[in-house]
C-alpha cells in the first residue's frame, strides 16, 4: 500500500514513540491525525522535562512546517466518547482512515500485593480496552475499502518477567494476543494487523523509573522506530499480517526485501 495521501491516526502522538511515528508517516505523504491527551506542555516541575515536554499541537506544527498535513485531536482512550469523536473527526476531515497506530500506553509499576486497583483499571483501560475500541470504530472505513493497516506498540514485558510489573506485563500480553487474533478476523478483508516491539526506547515512561535488572540495557532514540512503523503502515493482509515485529530485527529478519516463509501466517 503506497502511503501518499493516505490517512493515519496515531494515538499517544504528542511525544516519544508516537511523535516519531507521526513524523515518519508524514514524511511519506500521509495525512496524520495526531491524538493524545496532551494539549498543554506538562514538563514544568518534572524531573525529566525534556521527556515530559510535548503536545499534539506541537507535533502538528512540526509536520506542517515540513510541508505535511496534520491535525491534532485531543483523545483520552479511556473514554469511549473521546474515541468516537476522534474517529468521526478524522472521517469528517479526510473522508477515510487507512492506518491506525495504537501507541498510547501507561505503566503500572507495583508488586501485586501493593497494587492500587484504580491504577490497574486505568492500565487495562489504556493498554487493552482503548486499542480494541479504536479498532472497533476505525475498522468500518477500512472494511469499506478492503484495505488498511493497524498496528500497536508492545513491550518485552509481554513475554518476560520484570520486577514489580506483573500488571503491566499482563496488559501488553493481552494486547498482543488481541491484535494477533484480530489479524485473523479481518484477514479476509485484506486488512493487516501487526504488533511492533520497539525495545527499550528513550521516552518519558522509561525515564521515570529504572527497574531492577534493566539499568544496563541501552535505550535507543524514538526516531529509530520510524522505518519499521512506516513499513508496517504500508502492509495489507495480502502482504504481511498477524506478526510481532521487533525493531531491533527490522531490516534483518523483517522489512523490505526480507522474505520469511511464515509471514502470512499467525505465529
């Protein structure tokens, strides 16, 4: 799927990985809907202002200054009406949705015995329920055209133990299973659904804490996610679907010119 003049919705697009995805898609001619809660700069008074800084309007400005097309829409993915408004606004503005990048996510760091139940509920609402509802409301536009690409951002925590992150790991494991199952549901309609694992990226969430046993792991800059995200955005079910793509393997195991026998089958 060529990306020129296609329309993409990117959640969590105000900073970090989400902003990198927005900028990468815009550079390919995609009209980008930048969605996040951040309409004002939240960096004041924080320990890491560089990483906390960022708004949807700033991302839009950067895209427009580069000659691209973008619109910022505030969206809290825990609120179903925000999600409905996001999808409706994108369709009203551009008439279609071709790419959905479900990037918004939050942490839930605590031993289970000390876990705050409200924090757990919000983690599941953002990391699992939100992406599912985004797919629910965005899919009709893709189904009508029998094409489109949906992908989410996962974490290595989905498949490995990290101290104090049982709830977060659960949310990311559920997200992966949900998207791989959805890939099969919409495969007959030529819509690609994939999962992108960025590795440990230098972002606000990763800068807020340094979990035991991971301090030695180097962090890459968000811009390194761009090529993998752009490539996934180009896919349809006829090309590539139902896969977990690791950023560190992109261009080696996955990517343009790379052929893998099971690429058209769920792992």
